[in-house]
């Protein structure tokens, strides 16, 4: 079904999630030649039934999330295909004459591709955060400083003042991956949903060496490199998956901080 709003046809839902009596305001938003009706409801959000599970979350570049349970979560392949669509349309735009009709048409296509990618990522984050909040009473994760993590690599000069290799290309690729995966958006969703539904979210210090500490004996592997995805503890000789070990350490440190505050 649909209703006419001015000269714009807007799709009407047969059933609303909230009673129409709680509707406080509505607005119409236009994005890339598409119109959206935005409804604002005043509702009382009730805490969810208590869950028994407690998890730690390690955010990473190789996998979006690694849980202390050993589960690794990444975006579906569809997101990567949408990213390729954006790059393809962006390349087409670069070949158009700026200011021409073809340029304006292609610019609109690029904006639509970006919006589709953004909406898909946002929807996936909402579903993932809802699942984590639904299943777990306690969630521990790192404190993120995305702005600092995505800074450019510093220039290094040799004794003669000439530029040296500083891993800039690898750092640039990592920066793109962090921004593409939208870490901040996912953490924000987890944070406000935990507050809504009576869950506990604790973030550990960003300098806590979660990847370098052996979860079994506490020994610190100071020489751990970013390329090492698995490592064996020199003290207890147990082999660790880098990300799972980090998630376990984050969970335990977050629990310790929570107990101290209590």
C-alpha cells in the first residue's frame, strides 16, 4: 500500500512496531532522489531477561570480531561486492568531464552506490549488536581511539636525510580497513543497546597488552609481531590463536575492572 505526500509516493507499512498513539513526530527525508518517512516514537524500553553468558570481544583487521568463545565474525560477502560497485562507479566518474550532464548523472549513481553500501553495513551492525546483547549479560571490549589508529605513518629519514621505508603502504591499507569496517559505529550500537536492555559493557584500557599475554599462565610475549596470527607461550608451551587469546584476556580484564568498581 502507499499514500501520496505532496507529489511523492511513499510506501506504507501494514503494521507498525510501536502503537500509533506513541508517535510524537514525523519528518520526510530525501536521499539520492529517494524519499523516506522518519517516524519518532516515545516508548519505554524494558530490560531483557537476564542472560548467563559473559564474553570478550577483540576487534581486528583480519576478522571484524573475534569472541572469547572462539567464534570469528566478519561481514558477509555481499558487503565486499557493494564496495567493488562503489569503486567501479567512482572510476567511471573520474572519466567524465566535470560539469557535464554525464558527470552529474554519474555523480548521482556514485552517491546511490555509497548509500547502499552504508545502509547495508549499518543494518548488519544493528543485527550483530542485537544478537550479542540478546545472548550475553556481560561484554568486555577494548577502548578504541580510531582517530589515533588511522593516522598516517611518520616519515623516517636516514643519516643523510633521505626518506626510509616506514611501512606506509601497509599502514595505509590497515587504515582503510579500519574505516571501512566501521568499528566506531558498531561500538556505539553495543553501548546504547547495553544501557537500554540492562546489560553490562566494560571497555578495557587501550594500552592493555591483550594479544601479548598468555591467557593460561600470564606470561608476556614481548616480541609478538602483527603478522603472527598464532604463537606458542615460552613459559607453558600452549599454542594460542592470537585473536581468541586477546578476546579471553579482554573478557577477564573487563570482569576484573567491573568487580573493582562494584
